[in-house]
C-alpha cells in the first residue's frame, strides 16, 4: 500500500498475508484494540475471526463492564476479550484479590478472556502501578504476581496472560499442571 489504504484494507491485508503464506486459521490469533477490526474479521473472514482478540483498553465504566455490553460483543461474534488485568480483578471486603464484575459479566456472556500485562510494572513493592490499580492495596512484593496469575487462572478463568517476562507465567503453568491452549 502506498498510504492510501483504509483501516479495513489493513485488517483485510493482514489476514490475507496469513492465507497467502498457508498459515492455518487455528494458528492465528489476530488482535486489535479497534473493535471494528475484530468485527470485520468475524464478518468477512470468519475462519480467522473465530479467534480474533478484542484488546480492550477503554476505561472501565458501568456500560462497558455491563452484562448487556458483554452479551452484545458475544452476539456480534466476538469470542475473546482481552482487557488490561486491572479490569479483571478487584478486592473483596477482606482485601483479597477476586474477579471483578467485568470479568464475571464477560464469562457469563460466554466470552473467553486473556489478561495483559503481568510484569510490565517493575518491582511490585509499591502496589504495581497502572496494571494493578484495582488491587494495589493487596500488592506489596514481587511474589504477588503469582497470586494475581493464580486468581486470573483459577477464579477468572482466563485462557491466557500476556507477560513481558514469560518465564513467570510458564513457571506457574508448569507448577499447576496447566496445558497449552
């Protein structure tokens, strides 16, 4: 393209490149922060759209965390939602890390979840920063990343976790006997 392509042209070309290379759809997890891209793949290239990942970077609101919104995404063919990990977690009355309403609503709608990004924040002794903003009061040491991953895996039910240091997620998966997705 010579600068004259639309976002839709780009989304189409990305998948076409996989097709031209002979890559099977089940080996591709196209992802975008743009819901229109994901819906395009679902509607126009459904073999690849089945595993399209909607990366949700929006601020959490009552609307975009609602059961109605999650059901809408599912009804449009979105199967995988990937928000920042803070949207999937909250603290209960005992300051324990638990699934958020966003996570519960997404799972109830039948959406698979992928969290991003563990280990982007550096040392966790001061609460973990932006990625941990909903659970900061329960984060005070680097080992807490394993607690976060455990809650994401066991209670939220994520199918994956993006990590800047995959040794930690691999360590957790191996110790817990989790299989590769």
